[in-house]
């Protein structure tokens, strides 16, 4: 597994308790800093869900521990896997846009996450990454 930033239990709980838009900003910052996006997968592929309108949604987290915390219920048995941020921007998000899939950014165990278009997520990540150059 790729190396991610240090995360203790207190930080995990504090960040998990943030409102979804605050977790979204946290996600953008951490992913830009560490250059990794985390999802859940098994040998059959990456986990997905549906939003309240039935649209396909792919969940993403800034750290594997947040992903592991959501690997329950229908996602039980899945493990966190990293995606290089540049591959995520060049391949994943355009592919998701083409397929009509949305991104659930930093969902919690209660499945509360900010659902955005791949285009919006790409724009926000690219803007943050450009500030770091």
C-alpha cells in the first residue's frame, strides 16, 4: 500500500465530524499535498454506489483509514487502494464524466459526502495543485 500522511484517532474523529463541504476542502488539500486519492476495491473492481436520484457514484477519500471505516455493509471485504492524483485527473475523471458517473468526495460511514461532477472535482484539484507549483 502507498504511504499516506500520519493520522491519529483524534484527527480522524475531528475531520470525520466536519460538515461535508469542509471535508471536501480537506480532501482537495490533502490529495494535492500527498498526490494520492483513495478508493475501495476488491478483486472484482472499485466500489460504487448510487445517489438519491439513482445516478452512479464513485466514492473517494484523502486517506486509507477513512476508506477502511466505510468498508462495511455492502462494501465489506473491500480494501483501500490508491490512485496517483495525475492519473486520477488525466484518466479517471474524464472517464467518469464520459460514463455519466458522479464523485462522492469523502463520504462518512453514514454515507454523507459531497457529490460533485467529475468536471468540478477536476477543476478544484487542478486549481489547488497549481497553487502549489
